[in-house]
C-alpha cells in the first residue's frame, strides 16, 4: 500500500519516493519536489498518507490501470 522507488541502489518509500519522482520529472514538478524536501520527514510522510488514503475519491479508480501483457505482447519486448 505504498510507493517504492529504487534509485542508485537505494530503496526510497512513501514521501521520499514521491519527492524523488517529482525532482526527476523536472520543470514545475522539480520545484514542487524541492519544496517538499524542506518538510520534516514525519510531516511529509503524514501528508503522503492523507493523499494516499483519499486518492481514489479524488481521482477515481481504474480497475485495469496496469493490465498484464499477453504472451504475444511480452514476446515483442523480450530480446
């Protein structure tokens, strides 16, 4: 029930993962990630928990957001 990011051999979770993603996206997202970085970790993780608990109410839920590929589709990506 959380987000994980593997970056430079280290696993980042919750707010640290979101901040990493935002700063890597660049542009206005970099600015938001940089602003969030100044928050104490406990507050940032608390904010992450609030957003995570309400995200389906705010943005909806798509049941097939990440469908599995068929063997034919997977063969196109295997080298």
